[in-house]
C-alpha cells in the first residue's frame, strides 16, 4: 500500500536529520543535498540506498542525479511506490 506524501516526507526528514547530524527543524522541503548539508558523493549514495530500503523502491543512478532537494526526492518516492 502506498504511503502518503506527508508520511514519506517525515520519514525522510528524520533520516536526513539523524544521518547528517542537523536539527530536524532545519530540514525543509527545499533543503538542497548539495549545498545545505555537508554531504559528499558517498554520503549521497548511502542516503539513496537507505531510501530504496525504506520505501522498497529502486532509484536509477540517472534519476538519483536529479534528486537535489528533499521535495524532489519525496515526489519521486510518491511517484514510484508500488
């Protein structure tokens, strides 16, 4: 059963806050993975792998390159749920 966008957003925001050691209140829909958090390419790959596990989806390398903000990532998850 597909999860609601709000639930996906909250799970993602919690994961990002914990993984990158930032305040949950600092995690916003327009949070940019490239500029707003101190994430290198390995951190980003690990986050994508975690997202795939959390939501039981597969994200291609090509698609992952376009997931720059939290909102884009949430929208992608919503669109690709089974």
